[in-house]
């Protein structure tokens, strides 16, 4: 059985979705005001492995990933570049799609954007206003977290720190790992000169960042899902906001499991524009690595542990991937097999499968799964050289590795 660390409970729990063999899953997509870097793709890749492993286990996965194209940063970027928000975001959306294909990230056929779910954002805000969770202040609309029971329960926010005086935070996002102790904005009311706005039932303006994900989720997945994923930064001023919005409307638990991944560092430091150490997938390809080697490096680890990108480590993991490929090619070679005893080769193939699943079922521990698989394949190569594997063994191993590689997408076959 798959066991996953649930951020909500702070425990590793057996995975049990609401429906027996069906999973609803939301994964935070990129804000497309600036192109994603390899740190972003690390998140998208472990989420991709989770999706593929659920399918490997026989689940049908209904997955939504979003594109955030309506926010303060996109507007500021467009103003700086002298273009429109649509021009900026469309270009980045195309880059994301291209990179995802390169890294073999499986995306849904339809990816909703904040700009095409404004109607649902308005619908949610109207309910929140009617129920007293939200209120107007001028043309803006804010959410009062003190009206929602157990606000901050995912982060485990200490509500005794909450200020007694009314405080409002108008920006979509704020830098750093800290909390804004006050009311958060749901709707940016129109101001003279605004270039991006909609005329709606609640007035002219645009949805704020923390209503956009709830709008996308509830419109395309409903009010209850099985898994919500994202980077660890989303524990600050975002995922608890999503919970407060959705559960205030539905009155039900929004997501059964919350899964968060840690940062990718570069030479021991967090990537930032000010440090000049932001790395994009094309930078690594330019250095001579193929897409599978980049993918392997970014998934070879545990998603809840920081990963430090160095050329030495990337070279080391690339060699390990080459070792995988070499061993499989030797196992699948066409001559020198032992006589077939009639067992159809199931024993050794099952061993590979068990070693892989043991690691994956332990909180999606891809490193352990791959290390287990590498050791098992190394033992099989020794048996192959000793003439102790049959052709049936080789065929069963080939089929099993193909199924495993449907999850890993490393071109092992």
C-alpha cells in the first residue's frame, strides 16, 4: 500500500482516496509572469512521478494543474516590458509547455488559467460576502480569517499572535517565509488607470491571487479532493487561505492529503534573481546533459528534502542513469540464455517490481526505489553472465522495466 506524509497530520498515512480506485489531485502550477526555473520543475517532476505511480497502481487520476496569469507580478512585468499581460503570460505558457514535454512531465489536455475562471471567483466571493467571511473596504474585498474556525490549521499558525487591531494586506503575494497577520485580499477593485479588469456582479476589478486557485479547483474538481500538492513555500500565506475559502463555502474538508516538496538549491544557496544563480532547463542542456539526465537528477531524491544542484552531483547521477541503461541492455541481450525451466521468468521480474514498489510506497521515496532497483538489476546481470537467466526471464524483466519506466520516464528500455 502507498503511504504518504500528510502535512496536515504531520504523519505518514496509508493512502485512501474518497473513491476506491479514483483520485482527484490538484498541483500548483506556475505563475506565468516569468519563465519557470529548474527549482520549479523539481516540484512539477515529483508531482508527475506521483501521478504516474498512482496510475501504475491502477488508479484513475483526475488531475488539475493551473496557470496563474492574473496577479500583481504579471501586471508589473508587463508594464516594465512595455507590453500587455496577455503577451507576457502567453509566451511563458508556451515555454512551460515546451519544457514539460522535454522533461516528460505529463500535463492534462486542458490547463485552466486564472483569467478564464473569473466567473467562479466571483461566485465564491458572493457566497463569502453573504456568510460574513468577507467584507468590502472601498472597492476591494477582503477575507477576515478570524471568522473561519481553525484558520491556519495546515501551517499550525499560533492564533494568539493575531493582532487585535484590524489590518489588511492588499498585495497578491509577499516575499519570504512569514505570515501576514491580518485580512487578505480577495478582489482588487478597479482604480483609475488599471489595465486589467472585469465587469462583474461584485463590481469592476480583478480576482486576487488567493481566490484564483479555489476558483480553478472548485470549477474543475469540485469542493473535495484527495491530494493537494505544491512547494513548501505554499505553506505560508497560500494553502491555508485556499482551505479557508473553499471550506467556508462547502462546510466540508477540502483535501484529504497535503503534500509539499522542499527547495532546490544551487551550490548550497537558494535561487534568486539578485544572486544571479537562477538555472533553467536549457542551461543544463547547453552543458551537455540530455533531458532524461536532468529529469533523473531532479527526481533522484526525496521530495521533502532539499536538493543541492552542483555540476559534480549532476555528473554523478548521470553516470548512475547510464549504469541503469547499460545493465538493462545487457539483461535484454538476445543470446546466451539458460534452458527455460517452464516458470516463464516471473520470479526475477517480481523481484524487480517488489524492490521498486518498496521504495515508492514509503512516502514516494524515489531515491530508495531507484537504489533498490539498481541493486536488484546488478544481481541479475551477474546471473545473466553466469548463464542462469532464461529467455523467459529476460522477457519478463523487459516487460517489468517498461512498466516501471512508465513512472520514471528515463528511457531505460
